């Protein structure tokens, strides 16, 4: 296997995106001795941490786990200043990684991939960018991110608004001055929950427009404890291994018992302990049936609801903030620092959009069905076209002129979340139907990059140029992922995990929810059996036509 012969500016692999995934993929390709070109739409590395610069942006995974494990030196050298690093610190870390491993020289910044077509004659991908570059590559590796295409709702009249309209996922690089401003925030997912307390402190007045109340758990952020950090570093190998075999990519797991098998006092004690520890421990460390049994779920949900009632002084406000329409954990819970406390401030107004929906944005504010709220700045914390938004925007065309967008018009179809039949040599890091967003993502990103790296090495050693899944394996995986999801409470709930936040998006559970460890075993087993479920070096389309192919 070598660079594509006769191609203009050919490379072995194109990697799209320079966040956590793209950077490690470029490192891996270099380690394998393959030539690579990275394309990144932003002007720098960092992905999520390059784009999401809103006040309060920080990780919800504890930083000692929300980091790379591939380099022992890196993980020993790097010191995190807080339990959950802030956006500038994570960006600085990823910039350091890019520099330490000299990755920038392979990346073209300010360059968006706008088309990628599989050339059957040349058995390679022809990739086009918005800067007019055309490059040919044997392998096309998507590292475009699960949460990188902002979801901007069509708000009537928004073009008339006199002040800035800022999406959290496209926050300006210059400081945004809001001290003497009336600020409105639309959306109370994780981005809203993180930014609202800080915007409340900075703004003259803050109005929060909430449609669906979210469950939020205290992060309990704190400066890093040097003794604990040293302990983690001394035990990193074992900790990382635990993350890899766990449910959620963290070194802790659910309590294997049913919430209903223990006394109310024992349940309360378990959740109280997890609440006091804070963060993802509460989300991933509760009883085993929290996501599969509605009554068991009520135990966790009621616990959080009671905490909201304790913090928010005004009863009516507390009730509006209290989620009752979905079970705990069926939408991504937020982690917060003084989120509910913020609603006790006199300069913060909460608007319940379920009761009084948005009618229009006016020149001077936002009008709901009963009031016009005057605003100088409108913040859209409205989330992302998650999991498939950035991938499908690349206009990927596989064998027989089949568009990935058309093939996936009823939902993603792939094998192991990694490859789709009819799209040879296209790998999707944290693709849909892999654990991805249902986990501590660096754990899953590293697993995918390692799997892809091993696969490329296998192809080289065995003289193969192409790999793609069989349609049968793909059908099996799609059915399996749906069956696993159907055992949970997730599918019945409108969320970005089910595609419900984007009008017209197919309704499926997008992440694979059987757990990081279980998933890893499936990937490892396929590789160990000589890439079972895949065809290596296929000279013609494999078996029957993929769904969505023209007749
Ligand atoms: P990204 O970081 O999204 O990088 C993808 C890059 O691809 C982007 O820079 C984008 O510009 C680029 N790109 C996309 N399309 C193209 C194209 N066509 N051409 C060129 N470039 C393109 N996960 C956790 O596990 N724990 C957390 O605590 C956590 N916190 C988060 C906080 C926020 C505010 C957000 C939005 C997400 C968070 N996530 C968290 C999820 C986070 O996205 C992942 O953890 C991780 O950063 C993803 O890395 P990535 O490289 O896969 O994708
Ligand atoms: P989100 O969870 O999708 O939340 C979007 C919010 O905007 C919801 O409250 C939604 O209300 C509201 N909204 C959307 N369109 C609206 C409209 N037209 N009118 C009124 N309200 C509207 O998005 P997010 O907060 O950006 O988070 C997305 C994901 O990114 C998170 O779940 C998480 O995985 C990741 N993230 C992580 C962190 C972290 O770990 N620190 C921080 C931020 C984000 P409805 O619910 O009613 O639709």
C-alpha cells in the first residue's frame, strides 16, 4: 500500500477535522508510515474546544479521564489545574499535543471538505475542499465530530434583531462585553446550563427562555488536588484500562443491583453519596436499571427533582425548572456550577416557553405569546445537528454514485459504527451506532483510531487495498443497535440522541448504548477473526445493493 499512483497531490489518507479525533488519527498514520493530509474548517486545532468559547464552557468529564492515554509521557507531563478544565485550558492542551507531536504540518486550516467521491477505477477517494483543492487518497477518515454543526432554529424575525445573535458553538474569539446589556439565552441543555450562571453575573439582566427543563447535577468543580493527581498518574494504566472496559468510558461503573431491590433508605444513601461526589458519577454510577425501568428511573429522577426544590426559593420557578416529561438520563443530563441558584437572583427572569411559546424575534427583543422581552444580546444555546450533521454535509458519494445522505435517509446504516457498505475505505471516528456521545469521548476516540490503525496495518501486511463491510454485517449491526436501544427508555424520548431536535431528521437512537466495554469486544472480535463482516480488497460491489442505491 502506498500513495495513490498517478494521482494529483495524492496521499494515503485524508483526515477531516482536527479535534481530539483528527489529531490522534494523524499521529497514528504517521506512526504507521502513511502519508496524510488533514483538513480543518477552523483556523486552529481543538475542534469542540476551538469553537465553544462561551462563558462557563468546560468539560463534564473529569480532566484526568478527558484526555489522551496514547502517550505515557504526555499523560505524565500534563497537569490539569481543575477537576474539570475550562475551555481555554483544554484548547491549550490540544494545541500542546499538536505541537509536541508536530502535527500541524499535515493540516490545512480554514479549509472545509465539501465533497468526497469514491473513484472506482482508481480505487481511491477524490476529495474536494472549499478552497478549490482536489486531493486523491486511498483512505478517507472522518473526524468531523458528533457535535460540530450548530443547530440554529428558524426564529421568525431574527434577521431584524439589532444586537448580536451568538450561538454557543460559534462563540466569537474576542471577548463579548455584556456588562450593561440585557441578555437572552434560548435553550437549557448543557451549553445553556453552563453559560447561564456566568452570563447572569455579567449582564445587567438575564432572561432565560426554557422549552424543556433539564436534569442538572452539581459538577463540584475544584482546583486539582496534587495528591490525587499524583495518585492518578501512578495508576494511570489501570485507570485507563478500566475506562476502556466500562459502560461509559469512566473508571467507575453502575451499581449492578436494581434500584427496586434495595430499601428506600439504601437508595437514598447511594444517590446522596453520588450527588455529593458530583458530576458523571451520579449519571453513570447509579443503579443498573436506571435507563431500562421507569420505576427504577423515578428513584433517580425524584432525587434530582427534590434537590431543585431545595435550592430554588420561589415555588413556581422551581416547578418550571423541574423536569417531569422525561426520565432521568434519557436526555443528556447537564453538570452545573450554581445553575439552580442563579434563578434566585433578582436580575434573572425565567420564561416557560411551553406555556408561552416564542412568536418572533423583534428589533429590540424576543416576543412570546404574552410578552415582549427587551434584549440587547441573544444567545442561542440550541445545540447541534448531532452525530450525522457534519458527516453528511461532506456530500460523500460511494460506489455506483450512491450518496451517503440518501443511503442514510431513514437513519444511519453501518457496521460497528465504523464503516458503511458501498463506501470502501471510508472510516467514521465516533460514527453513529458507536458509543461516541454516550460516553467519555476520548476513550472511544482512541479506541476507534487504534482499531482503524490496526486495520490499515492488516491491509498492508496482507497486500489489500480496500475494505468495506458486507451489507449482511451492516444489517445485523443496525438491527442489533436498535434492539439494544429498544431495551432502554431512550427511544421514546425527544432528544438530540434520537435526532428529534432537527426538523426532518430520521428518528433513531444514534449512539450505541450497550456500553463502551461491550462495544470494544465486538470491534476486537471482528478484527481478531480477520475482519469478520468486512470484505477485503473487493473488486466489485459486495453482495446485494446497499439501501438507497439507484436500481
Ligand atoms: P470535534 O472536536 O467536534 O472536531 C471536529 C472538527 O472537524 C471541528 O473542528 C470541525 O471544524 C471540523 N470539521 C467538521 N466538518 C468539517 C469539514 N467538512 N471540513 C473540515 N473540517 C471539518 N465529551 C465528553 O466526553 N466529555 C465532555 O466533558 C465534553 N464536553 C463537551 C463540551 C461541549 C461544549 C461540547 C459541544 C461537546 C463536549 N463533548 C464532551 C463532546 C466533544 O465533542 C468530544 O468530547 C470531543 O471533543 C470530540 O472530538 P472530535 O475530534 O471527535 O470532534
Ligand atoms: P442541547 O442539549 O440540544 O440543548 C438545546 C436547548 O435549546 C434545549 O433546551 C432545547 O429545547 C433548546 N431549543 C432548541 N431549539 C429551540 C427552539 N426553536 N426554541 C426554544 N428552545 C429551543 O444542546 P447543548 O446544550 O449545546 O448540548 C448539546 C450536547 O453537547 C450536550 O448534550 C453534551 O453532550 C455536549 N455538551 C457538553 C458539555 C460539557 O460536557 N461540558 C457542554 C455543552 C455541551 P428542547 O429541549 O425543548 O428542544
